């Protein structure tokens, strides 16, 4: 029998466990709880108690969700969340068996990450109006994101204590509260110094903030605000792709790989816990090499 109050209390305890014990980020926590709220509706409709579900019940739930047009990646995430939840319940001695442990992940093709050409990156970075304080800030952001491959959350979360100008590196707190060191180039340093000297004092005025990047009202820059900044400059320079901040991260990794950087170094700079995540960029490089070969080899068109 399903009891909503008991289930919600369990979710709250599980959320604390993920936050304190596992150190998951805020967005990941929201994602996990969101999936388990979908599971709640399924349990309620079926009249099932969450401590008494079988593998067949889990499979039925996933099948229902797949009919809603979810991708293989989304279904895999759903299975991972359920496995994690029931593993937690085993640790808490609420259940003896994990009903999701033997369920296979759906097969999926590796999607090729979208990235910008080197010329498009240059156009994008040069797009901000340097006569405006926000323009100086935006160029510093774009230059830094391309120089380091930072995620959007890592960019807006940068603090003064994270930047080491003498040695040209950042200390970044990534997913799962994992810290990493990321170098940046002199061009990014130049734009950061310009922003700090010329624009930030005028943006922040009499306010105080530990965060590096400030919005036009003197507050810390939000995720949505940075998204709009990047998208807006993409429209301005006529980049046909649907531009997102993450495409600068993909461009950073792809261009490094094309220039001969090794995967392990790129993995460390991106903060990937698994090398297989970084290997997706080899598909981009192989595709580019094939196009160059087909275009330039004297006998490729015979």
C-alpha cells in the first residue's frame, strides 16, 4: 500500500544522504529527486509500497516512461537513480534486495558533441562591445571559458580565491565537490585583468561580492544570465548552430585534441571522472581527419 507521507519523508532523508554523504551538486540533487517523484506517481497509481516493489514493477515503470519519448540516455539515468535509491535503502536496512540492480541500461549511440570552428570562436569572443562595462565582462567570460573548458556553473561560481594570476591557473570546484587545477592562457589573463580593473568596480559599485563575475545590477551572475549572454552573441555574429555555453567547453576539448593534446590531460582539465566520457571527442577528431583525407588525398575521389 502506498503512503505518500512516508515516501516523502524517505525522499527527504535520501536527499540529505546525497548532499552530505555523496556530495552531489544542487542540480544533480534536483535531478535525482525529480526522477523519484515520477516514481512516486507510478507507485501511487499502482497502489504499491516503495519497500515492496519487484524488478517487474521497475521494468513496467521504465516502459511507461519510455513511451513518453524519453531518450535512451534519460532512461539510463532513471535506472541509475533507482539503483542508487534502493542501494541506500539496503544500507539503511529498509530492504534486503535492490530490485533495479539487474536491469540493463538501454543501448544508445554516442552523440557527437556540437562545437565551434576556431574562426567562429574568434568571432564570438570579439563580439562584445568593449565600450560597455558588460561588454568587457562578457569578453573576459568568453575568453576564459574557451581557455579552460569550464562548465557554466563553474564559471559563475568562480571566486577571487580561485584565481592564481602569477601562475596562470584556476582552482575549480566541479561536480561532486571534486577540486581540480586548470591552466589558462595569457589572452584570458589579459581580458580578466581588464575586466577587474575597468569594468567590475563600475558594475558592483558600493556592493561587496566574493564572486568574480557580476551582473549589471552588482549581483552575482546567474546561470540563466550567462546562458543569455552566450546565446545573444551567437545570434549577433550569425552562428547558425543553437549556441550554448557548453559548446565552448566542447570546442575547448576538440581543438586541444586536434592540436595533439592527449586524452588524459584533457580529462583532467575537464574534470571527467571517467576517461570514456572524454573519449567522445575522438569521434569528432576522426570525423575531421576523414574529411581532410577525402578532400586532399590525390586518389580519394577516384
